C-alpha cells in the first residue's frame, strides 16, 4: 500500500515565500532635473609651459524642477591647456534646506569653445557615493552638461539629471 504524502509542507513553504515577496518593497528609481550656477575659486594654480594645473573650490546654488533648492559646494583638481582642453576631477556636495546631503564624485573632460564665447564646455557623469538625512542609503548617478563662462568669477552654468534610488523604509 502506498503512503499518502502530505501537502502541508509544500503549501506552507509557498505561503512563506509569497509573504516574503510581498513584504519586500522594490526600490524605484527617481529622476530629479536640476540647474546650477556656481562660482570658481582657484585655491592654487601652477603653470608648466602651456599646461595649468591646480585645485579649486566651487560654491553656488542648485534649483530642481520639484521646487527644491540646495547649496552646491565642490572641490577638486584640474590640468588644462587653454587651447586644447583638459581634465578636472573632484567631489560635489548638495546640501538641501532640511540639511540632507548628497555627495558625488566626478571626472570631467573640459573642451575649449572654438568661437571663444565661453571658456569651457563639458559633459560628464558623476557617481552618487553617499547621502544623509532623507537621502541616507542613496545610490545613483548624475549626468551633467555645462559651460564655464569667461567672466572673472568663472561662473559655471549646468543642467543635470539626478537618477537615484533610496532603500525601502
């Protein structure tokens, strides 16, 4: 005579798996479109022939399409040849009005303007490396398109798309 097998174990396992899948909230990527205007302060610069290199800070304001604003603060280093372009890398920190921060790391190629209307053009992607406050656990990237003007403050005007996910709460 064949033994009857119980369906309790497979049914119980199915219920546990369904409950687990239902309780895990998937992270949904959000995109924030922002514009910034920052001023450049060269802390150190050295010239070697036609190559300039040094480090700098940038301070300004970020305005996003959802109405939020943040303070922009960045620092980094650069190496450029005025007629050929160059390279810059560093960190950017956005501090929002509720004191939540997003920290990004970037590397950007700088292209000179052939018409001479601006000093540099650039397109780059920054990696979001940390957040705090309401951005605790943030992951994502930022794509940026911008230009640095020829004015004495070396003002940079940028447009960016911030794509990020936050961990479930």
